[in-house]
């Protein structure tokens, strides 16, 4: 029988304690109902794609590499499932310097969930958007390998591979990586006779082989130097592009000669080759020469290399080769090591004849052509002109010259040119030899009256900030850092200031910021254009540290900081760092988001945030 409560009766009987408890209970229930109406939003994404399932991997070895904080191995099944973390290592609710940090519970209304689907572990939102890719009218020009970002950036978290471990540290990682971190064995079988990569116990081993490196990559590099001594690896030739890089053994070996190579290839053309490169600690990015320009500035690379890179340079009226011409520095070299250079069969010779006609039309000259008896391979080395006179003296203006209109940031989602980029006014001026070019005035620096002093002041600023604060005053274990990304690099001052550390920096020039990418390359550094409202073209877990200096203020006017934080979490390896210099307003916003991701966060001097990603994934 239902019990009815009469308030007047209770008052008449003077049961005041009962009335008091009743009203407290009523208020509590009302509060809970209001709170539940604002419950966190569960975030998940099902990546409806097909992907081969890797075979069962070997069990982990009892001895694992561990980082300084003691983290050695984390399986997705053993991660903490709660959604709490401390603001700082001492869990005080304040920064290390005592700066107040706002409570993140009032800032983040999300309950994180893992991305779902067969490729979720290696999910790249702008390259795995199969809803768009399957509707493409053509794939003839590699359109399916280009960027197709989802309308709404995903907010799910990429899971860890089963048995993922702290990566093998540099320089050991150049030669071996954990199998479970990149469990993709297809290349072992597919390239078993060419020694790209081999599986040995719990590791992948990289012996330095390659399709064109039959005597080993060291011997191949030395042969190029002997063929054309003026190349001067690591002195005159500092920044190069390796097209169709395989597992980046060419670029990795050149690091010993002070050459910084940007290795690139499309996703899955050979399974996980760029993922292998980045896991090894070698600069690399996912890209393809299809219908759109590469995300580099005009006239920047000292040298471009292609060893059987499977690009048809004469396709579509020669647009792929004209794209190389666009990004190659005047006087720079293109090394083409491929069968049409040295084989006599009809197919190869037809390709060679087409290449001769195309290179002559864009005024490239052959400076060397050779055949190596020991390896039975050959190569040709072309040089781009430094003067426009050849263009002007051509009988046919084909391909034509591009318009002289502003070309800043012109390669972001832009179609390939069918014209020749004009040479800059200072085209005869090659940057200083390395390492002097790092600090000398860059040839492409603006001609504005105060440009040189601004550049010098920027260099001094970053040198002081890095030495006095970043390396000494922040809670970062720099010995664990190899792959670094500067999210808004400006002149590359941060990368310049840490040049003596055993690491490399991918310098990002945001497309809505001043275009300084040419200056970065003039300094002997590498980088890309990017829009941080979109996902980056890289695999998950590929960087040890992301750095940002006053980026987020303008960025939050165009996109949601939660989505940018999800991308940062995707790109960083477990144990990796986010280092941000910004206002306390921005830092407080980031702190709440990062804490909800179970990151540890420290704030220094009320302007520097250091977040450290853990192995946590939603349980």
C-alpha cells in the first residue's frame, strides 16, 4: 500500500527533524536530476574500413626498454580505466611554481572512448576517410592516397597496438625497433631479397639494403659522392627530399654525414614504410605526387633523390617532374636511379627518351650519368638552372612560365602546376655551407628594412629561452626525445637552438601565419605547411615532443581546442611531451583537456605548460 506523507499533519505532530531530513533529500534529488541532464558526452568513432589483420606476434621478451619514469610496457588491457589525473607530479592542484590552475571538471564535458574499426590502431583521419575515397571518380593519379579530411574532426582516441613498448632509443633505433610497436610484417616477405627489413625475435632489423642498394646504402651514397664530388654531402648539400623512400635507410644513413633528408611516400603503397621510418627516428612524412602539390615552398630543396620510386615523371604532360622542379633550389640536383637509365629493353628506352625530352624542355642539364659494375645499377644526375636565360631562349614556350602573382603558401590543397615556376631574383645565391647557414642571413629573407634585425633578434631569443628555461627549468627528459615537431616554427629558431641535441625537428608553418618556410630551408632545416584545424599526415605515435609558442590564441578562433588536443594525443608517443608557451587563459583550457586524457601537467612561470602523455587509454 502506498504511503502518503502529509506535511500539515507532520507540522501538527511537531516532527521537525523528519521534515528537515525530507527537505534535504528533496533538494539532493533535484540537484542530481539537474546534473544528469548535463552528463558527459561519450565520444566514439567506427572506422568502417577493411584492413588485413597482422599475424600473431611473438610474446614480449622479459627484458624491456624502460623510460626514466619507469614505464616499460603497456598493453591496452592493463591501462587504468578511471578518468582522473593530477595537475602536477605532486598532485597539489597548483603548478610547480604555484600558479593557480582551474579545475578541469568544469571545462571538459567529454567521456573519452577508443576509435573503433580494423585500422583504428594506425588511424590517420585525413588519409583514411573511406566514405569519400570510395566515391572518387578516378584513382589514375593516386587521388585515393591524397588528403580527404572528414567534415568533423574525430574525437575518439587511437588505441595502442597490443604489447606496445617504449620505443628503442636513438641511435640504436636506426637499426632495430620493437616488432609489437609496428606489427606489419609484409615488407619482410615482399622485399626479402632486397634486405629492406628483417624480423629477428622481438625486433625488426634494418640491414641497410634497398632495391638499388645492392652493395649496401653506405656504398651507394659514397658512389654518388665520387660520381659528382661537388655535391659535398653535409656541407653544400644539407636538406634533401627522398621520394618513395622505402624504410628510409638512405636518409637515415645520410644523417651521419650531416644531411637532413625528408623521406616521403604514400600510405600503404608499401606497408607502413613511413611508420617504420619514424619509429626508427628518421625524418619522414606521408605524401604522394598525385594531383596536388607537395606541402613545401618553391625553390627550397638542395637535392631530390629517387631510387626506383615508381613515379611516372612524364605522366600528365610532365606535371610530376615539374613539381620537383618547383621545390628544387636553383642549381640543385635531381638523382634518378632507375632501370630506364641503364637498361636497353624497349620499354625502358621509351621511358628514357621521354625523360630526355621533358628534362630538356624545363632546362635541366645532365651533369653525370654512370653505371656501377659491382651492383649492376646506374643513375643520372640532373641540375636545375640558376639563370632564366635558358627559359627565354627555348624554341617553344612549352611548358610555359607560371604567372608572377603571389605564391606564398601556394601549395596547400593546390593542383599541380603545368608551368615552370620563375626563378627568384637571388637564384644564383646558394646558402652558406653547413653549419654556417644555420645562423647566416637566409637568402629568401624578406627585403623589408628591419627583416635582418628581426631575424637576428629571433635567433638570440630562442637561444636564450632554450638554454635558460627549456633545457634546465622544465620537467622534460630530453635524453628520451628524438622526433620533435614545432607546431608554429616561424623562422625555425627553436629548432636552431636545439641543433646540438641528438634529435631532429619537423618545422610546421601554419597556413594562416606568415610564410617563412623558405627561410627554414635556407637555414638547413626541414618543414611543412599545415592547418592545425585538420589532422596531420602522419601515423599515430610518431613524435616524442610537440612544441608550440603562442599558437592556440588564433587557432581557437577557427577550430575547437578539444579536437586539436585529440590530434596531439594521436601524434605523440606514450611518454611524449607537449611543451606550450602561451597565456594562462590558454594554459588553463589545455590543462583541463589534458587532465581528462590522464596526462600529467606542470605549469612553469605562468607561461609554460609541459604535458606528458601516459599509456592510459579508455577502458
